[in-house]
């Protein structure tokens, strides 16, 4: 789909679902060097209030990490691509089905990538990530390593993000998490809006489109099913700030 660059006018009945890295936050050389802009949490606080609480962050990071990064907002969140959920009332929900054991997959990856300079392995518990932003030339080698490990560990799938291979249990994705949120207050009955930035977000775009919602892609890398597009996290943050003030005045 060819995405439009003119973002839609925010509406009071929207439910906001926002990816974190590469969407709300600028990509950094490593996951631990991400910087949260000073104005972001105040913007999200106003936006959540204007939407009567219907705002959640949907990320590949663990939920606790997401909430810590956005203190003192502590938003509703879906973490690990939807494996973890924290609802607006603060209740935590885990996976709804047994997960495949991750230990052997984790060991194989750690052993095979440990000697590759610039590559960072991220152990998130139930999901894993191999980052190569500082070693782009290693991508073909890493792809072979990851695919070989997956062939010996059934029940997992690989997602290709921006200079990262994410490994998660099969059949889990952000779109399912959004469906769960949309079935409960204060999201229920609203129009879902999801902003993401890479191929790990395509499942969520499809679900939101099926629900008649708004889909926004941040950045211009590769094809997307998102209907709208904005060039950078900074541009999205500006639009969100303007939306927050507009909806605050209308509420």
C-alpha cells in the first residue's frame, strides 16, 4: 500500500496504541542507549487524559521496562510483542497458552554470535533479539545462524526489524494484544489508532485495518500496509503533541 503523508485529524473517540523504539523514540546504537525526550511523557499524559484513559504502548520490550522508561506515566502496555499485558487498572496478564522452552534456542544463539564484533544479544526472557546496528555487514552471517537455530527449536519465528532479528513464540503478535485491549474499557467502542515503524508492526496494522482503525508508519523503509506515514519519531511526537492539545481543548 502507498501510504499517505498527510496525517488524519485527531478525533475524541480514538484509542491510541503506540510502538516505542523507532516510533515514539529515536533508534539508538543499542537498546540501552535509547533517550526519552523530556516532552514525551507530558504529551502522552495529556493525550491519555483527553482519550479518557484509552492509550497503551505496544512494544517488543518487556512491559516493566516500557513502564519504567515512561515514568511517571506508567501506561497500559503490551510487551514482548503481546506476550505480556498490563491493563489500565494495573493488572498484569501473561501468555494465554503454554510457551515453547526458550533455553536451548538462547544458548545456541549466544554461543554462535558471541565472537562477532558489534553484535548485541538481548535476552528478554520469553523472546530474544539479535541486534547488528553496529555491525551491518554481519547480517548475512547472523541470518544463517538464526535460521539454523530456529530449525532446531520448533515453536519460534523470526521477525526482521531495523537492524535486528527478533525471535518470538509463533502465533504471538502485537495485533492480538490490540484486540485484547479493544475488548475492555476504556478502549472498547473507540476507533483504534496504531503507530509503528518496521516489519514487526505489520501484524498490528492488519488487525487495526480490519477493525476500521487508523494505521501510521514512522519512517520510509520498505513496503507497508499502514495507511498513513510520517518521516521520523520527532515528526510523530510533534503530531501527538498537537493532537493532545487539540483534544484537550475539545474535551
